[in-house]
C-alpha cells in the first residue's frame, strides 16, 4: 500500500469521526422548548407517588411521575403543585469551594466560586443547581412512609434554629447545617448537611427518632431533576461534543442522554447495591452516592419539560423509642479526577465520560494519567501535551523507523517504478503485479506506512475526548496566543503550521505509480486538513503539529541515511 492510500485511510477515519460526532449531536439535541409545568401526581396503577416538580405556573396535575411501592400513602397532587417553599426556610451556606442555597428538602442553588464562567474570570461563577424555571436543576431528598406521615422534599423540613446563613470560617474544617421535621405521631427526622473545606461532596445525614407509641417505617428517596439545558452546537463549542444526560451505576456504568428519546429504553427499575445516580454535563456533574451496602432502587422519569433520576432506599423500620440513621453524599462540582477518586465509589470515575466506547474510555484514562504526571513535571498543560507526543513517538519508534526506511527505499527505486508504468501503459493490473514483484525483490514493505498511522488513530481520538472532557484543562493556557487549550486557536496559527508540515512531509514521501488525479488530490489534502483542524481544540492541533513535525524530522533523517534524493523531473521540451 503506497502513501496515497495511507493518507486516504486517515482522511476516511477523520471524516467518519466527524460524521459520528454530528450524529451524536443530533441524538443529543434537546427537545423543543416548552413552558415548564408543575407535576406531581399519583400513577393510576399505584397508591402513591413521590413528588417531582419542574417549576412553572400552577396547573392541574399531569400524570407521569414514577410510583413507589403500593403501600405508600397517597400525596395530594394539588397540595404539591401549590405549596411553594417559604423563603424563611431557605438557608445559604458558603465554603471555599461551594455556595449553596438549601431549604432542607432540596439544594436549590449551587455556585462554584473557583470556576468562573469565562476565561477572563472576575464574573459570575459556574452555577449548577438553579431555581430559575428557565434553567431549573436541583438535588432533592425526602421520605415516604407506609405507616404514617413523612416529609417530602417540598414540605416538612425547617431550619433548626434561627440561623439562615452559614460560612466556613478561616481555620474551620467543617460547617454543619441542620434541619428538622416533626411529625404528628411523635416521629422526627433531623437532617444535617455537612460541608468540608476543599470538598465538593456534601454529607447528608438523616436521623429518625420515634418518640411515639407505634412503629414507624419509611423509605428515603434522593433524586436529581433538571430542565435539559440548551447547548450551543458547532465545532466552536466543545460542550456540544460532551455527554449531557443521566448516568447511574447498578453494577455497571449506564447512561442516558437528555432528549426526546430519554425514556425510549424504559423508565428503569433496577436494584443496585453500592450504586449511585448522577447528571453529567461538560466539565461538571452532580451525583447522589448512598452510604453503605444496602440495596436501593434506581429509576428514571421525564416530568413535563424535565428529566429525573431517582434512587429509593430500602424500608427503614424504627420501633417506639428507637433511633435509626441513613446518609448519603451529594457531589456537586467539577469532574476533577482527584476529587472523584477520593470518593472511593465503584464506577464513579466514569463520570469523566471520555467515550461511550470502553476501549477509548480506558485509553483516555491512561492518557490523562500520563498527562497529569507530565503536568506535574512541566507545570503547563501545553508542554505536557508536547511531552506526551515525545513519549508516543518513542513508543512507536520501531514502527515508524521501519516505515521511513521503507519510504527511503521506495524513493530510491521510484525511477524504476516509473519505467514499469511507462512499459505497461494503461494495463494497471500488470503494472501493479510488476511493482509488487519489485517490492518483494528489494524487500520493500508497502504496508509499512499504514500501521503507525492506524496505531495513532485511537490515541488521537482518545486525546480529543480528554481535551473536551477534562476540567483540569478548562481555560488552561499554553504560551502567547494560546490561552485556552480546549478552545480553537483564535488566530489559526497552529492549523497553518500543520498545513506547512503536511506539505513538506508530502515532498519527502515517494509516490510510485500515482496518476495526475491522485497527485492533485494529495496536494489538496494539507489544505483540507488545515481547514478541518482550524475548529478543533488548540491542544489537539498542538498534539498533531508536534507529532507531524517530529515525524517530518525523523523522515528527513531516515531519507538521508537510507535513501537517495528523488530524481528531478526532466525539463519540459
């Protein structure tokens, strides 16, 4: 296989990747915007439902919320639809990494002060949970009981005490925010949110105390609900390629994109021990992580204008005079690998969703591991990417050396191949047979140019997802004009350099038996790739430019060592 085919294979793979990305964007496209409607009704087949609401104008209830076990008492849909949380019950909490607004049953707002929305900084921080109906997103937790009253996430919990603002003071490691619900039968639930310095994981602990005379049983539910965000599309918006949707772990990692087909595979009703639920987006995510090994039930739903994922715990039995506790962690923050690994939860590292394909995901994790160690060495993600190229080139040196040695021999015998072409004229079959015999006699491997490029394609694709997904690289500068490696080159300098590198590489490569049409196609290839890469993340183009430059240097040296200069074309008469 000559170098023309190598480039054509590479071009085909790149086009296939772009088409696959476009197909993924279409599947990920959010449904048409609709007016949010409050929803919390019982299923016709069940005795009760857990309330779930996307804020909006109060309207008659509409069916659609997932039912819980039939023993659960019914909740009035009208009461849920018209019962707003009193502002007096809202509490603000501020730590070094989180600014939250709580009401006991829900985390209504979550800002990340260490992550500004723009590269320039100084503006508003990234906001995940949001009470605004246009961007509604919340973490909710409540109880359902088969034996009596229980607090939902929308009503029941009130602050324990008069304090409505909590701040993690200098030198303080934790801050606790308590809420309480007092039932009519002597049962109370004390809910405590514990925030720790430097941590995006919030401990949520419920202590059930039964001071009544009859046993009480209940199930805690925790859910994430949001109105799917409107994502800007196009190559200039890397977030359009990142997975946005629901994920959960029930023994294996599963995910479902937001969109009209959110429930196309069902609402899910999966028992899971040591499982978790999450909502993912570009660079950030939220997750409920129950503590302990007790099984819970994971389910999905799509209330009007929204998407929901829930985990429902096992029934908790509390005898008169007894106390029981249950707790979970609510992670709300960036996809920092170090923070996620610190949770020590099976499968949670897949929240950094490098790809839905396991091979690319594993390769992406490995590449990030190497990049993070190179970053620790250089202190700059751009130089870390260049260091990664050197390591990849070193690992592939035996393959590439054989490739360039083969190119050198092909270049040396190019005049003889041209003679064969003239001898056989338009009989391409005989020409190909004679050329392959020459390759065999001179021990030239025409396939040598394919393998190094094919081996690097998975690395290239995995690195693309690493650059798109890794929040560590978000707004990360390299030098001078490159101030964000995850955005395109603002002045297209790297794509232009890439065109030049590809052009010079072509000049060094042999082109035996290439007809004029193929020659024109090959001459156009550098420009085509330059245009395509102009909209890729600058870090990815930096990788490819560095890789191409080292390849050009290595090829020049091998040509000088093993080959002879290509003969100059005879002057036209």
